[in-house]
C-alpha cells in the first residue's frame, strides 16, 4: 500500500512540487515536448525563464568557487 501511494504521488506531481529549478526546467520540458518538438518547447517564455534561472545559479556557483 505504501509503494502504491508513493507511485501515485510521483505520477501526479506538478511542476510546483519541485524545489530545484533544474527539476522544474526538466519537468516543464518533458510536459511541453509531449505536445511539440523540443526545439519549439525551449522557445516558450516560462521555459526560457527556468533555463535562465538554472544558468544563473550555475554561473554564481562557478564565480563563488573561483573567489574562495
């Protein structure tokens, strides 16, 4: 019963249930790619914003690593 409940929660998760931007970006891309090609899905505004946040976080992390 526990396994079924966990599987159900995984399958019914929404984009907002993910805490990390990388997970939100991947989930949004999967959902969009179901109905359109991935190249077109990457041009959607909300996916662009998620990708920007992921790239900004990686840049800040790289800069902080270089400074310290």
